[in-house]
C-alpha cells in the first residue's frame, strides 16, 4: 500500500485530547481497512500565518499513514465535515521516517538554548528606546555649542 503524510490543524478552542481523539478515529478506521498508522506526532498549539475562520492559533498533528487511496479519499471527506478541523493536507510519501520531524527537533533545540545573551545595545536601563538625539556625539555638540537658541534660522535679521 502507498504511504501518505497528513498534517491537520484543529481549532484552538478544542483540547489536545480532542485532537488526539480525531487521530484515534482515523487510526481505528484505517486498521479496519487493513492499513496502519506508521507515525503520529502532536506538534502543539502554534500560531497560524494568517487567520483561518477567525482563529489565530491551531493544534497541529502529523500522521504517517500506510493506506489505500480509497481510504485517503474517505478520510479527507470526514475531515472536511468535522467542524473542529480548520485545514488539512495529505501528500504521498516515498518513506516515512521514524525519527522526529523537523518541527519537533527544532522545538527541542529551542529548549536547550535558554540563555538569551547580553542585553541589546539599543535600550537604556529603564527600557526606553534610544532616539536619534540620544547618541553621545549629539549630546556633546549641544553642550558646547554657544548661543544655539539665539539663531533660529528662516528669515533674515535686521
């Protein structure tokens, strides 16, 4: 049987257990058809690139399936009818890697890098952003410029 990878995005209103239940339903109906779920990963609640049906976040789930094409068609029809599923995409794959996907491996790398480094140079200790006039050379010019308030420019003096 051909191999498929399916990524689905569920609404952020539902719980992780409800997303797992949707994946369980797919798994049980697939096993009844003679296929198998080779890989299953929950990627977590992530921000969407743009709003989908008034949602800004969604629960992501990856499924690696060994199934017949007829089952994939029926599964996609069921996902379309489910109101909790915002989007899904199923692609045919040559192989399904048993190793964690790039999304999960990147998450673990982020957790290892907990030290953020020194404070950025563009802020004062108070947290206020530095403006154009706050640079040292401009402050020095203001201190030593004689009579800067006397000349305002614009018109000619008589």
